[in-house]
């Protein structure tokens, strides 16, 4: 019988192997999907022209809107809808540049070709992410999907993206925009703030951490001199230059390493962000993340919109609109996602 210490050594490899096998099984089904070509969207006359901001790369442009997303087979249909929604509602869609992070074990050729076929004019780059880099830091959470290594890629954006990119908007794949993303990009960060996101100070912040965490002053005093509030990491404006200067990836990893030794939180990749940034982020209007439309992490029941205006709809939680639509059991708000679905139906393919 193997010793416990031996299991701890091989556990990162097992996690990485599990997601590699899961991806391989799912990609076979996904490759049967065909996506429609999206229309081309043009800049308005007032849009500034793009020009290179660096002489050694064709990725960095001044006046560009840089968007980072993860890309994988499980959420590809959602990603395609999100991209379409961004372009459709942008006043300067030709200035939008996408930076996709995909697992190094994924079929990058398939992902590249799928994007190029549906968005022939899209400026984008796919960056490989090594699952093994984070597999040993992942602790099991309340939902298996939250334990996917790619779910932690947002921690490493400052390392993955070129150093010439200063500011980026990170978006999850289960959302659509109904407003101009340039307004979100323009969120002022002040002179020192690294990250901006909608805050939800009415949420019970203490529930995101275990009693063990709150029993050690050396841990909970990390929030001293801060007024920490919950924020959702699916929509963030990030100053990558300040992130790199402050070495925030290391700070997040240190909390994840502590989590492996003594369980201090439960919910996937979110708590390390709260530990590092909560109470020290730039505010964003709640309309930019109407989150929770996928219900909770257990049953994914239908939910209503929060009160107030809407610029972005986010199906965070277990229930995804494309899954519920395919099962003929949609929630009322799933009808707002459907117009952005680029999946070709079998009827259209046969025609």
C-alpha cells in the first residue's frame, strides 16, 4: 500500500492526467460541432486608428481594447457567444484584440481554425498554459468544474501575455455583453490600484473562508486596514504592469500553498483573489456583472436579474444556458443568451 507522502507527490500528476483524459474525451464530441460565420463589424468614424506600440511584436497596439479569456472544449460554445456579443456592441470592434489562454494539452489547431472560420477578421492570439504548473496547488472544491487547472490561468495572465500589454479586461466564457466594452476598459484605476471589479459588500464575506482561517489572527489580520467585500473574478479590469511590479502571482500562489497545508477556504480559485485584493480594488458599476444567472454550484436553478441596469449578463454557477436550451429546459433569462449562439443546428447543416 503506497504511503500518504507518495500519494501527495503524484497527486498533481493525477490531476493533470484526469483533465487531459477528460478533455480528450470531450473534444471528440465537440469537433462534431460546427459554428456559423459571424458578420464583420466595423469601427465608427470616431474610432482612433490602431498602430504598433512595440517594434518587436505585432500583438501590442496603442488604442487597442485587450480582452483575455480562457478557451477550452467544454466552454467553446459559450466563448463563441461571448466574442460575438463583445464585437456586436462595441463602438470600435476593429480595435478589439483577444488573448485566449488554452491548456497546452488542447488541440490548438482546432481552436485556431474554429475561431478563424467564425471570425475571419478577428485579431487574436492563443497562449498555451501548462496544467502541471498549477495542478499541485489545486484543492478540491464544491464543484468539479472549479478544479480544472485552466480555471486558475487568470492568476498567470501577467506572465502569459506580452510585457507590452499594460491593461486587459478578463472575461469568463459564460457571459454576454449588451453594452460597449470600451466603457468598462475606461474604468479609472487611480495611481496604485491593480484591479477593478464590481463589489458586493452585502454578501457575507466570512463564509468564503473556513473556521480554521478565522481562528488564526496571523491569517485573518491580512484584512486589517481593509474593508473587504466579495467580488466575482469572472469580470475584471487588470493593470498587468502594476501586477508584474507587485508580483501578485506569487502572492496568490502563496495562499494556495497554505491552503494545501491547512484548509482555509472552499471555493476554487476565488478565495486567493479575495485574500490578496478584497478591499483594495477600484469600484465598477454592478451592471457590468449581472452574475449568478447559472444558479448556485449545486443545482443551478433559475435566477432573476439583480435590480438596476444591465451591461453584462453572466451565467456563473452550475447552470449554463446552452446546456439548458439543448435539454429543452431553459430558464427565462437563457433567451437573452440564445441570439449570440453561433452553433449550427443539424437542420441547417443538412440544408
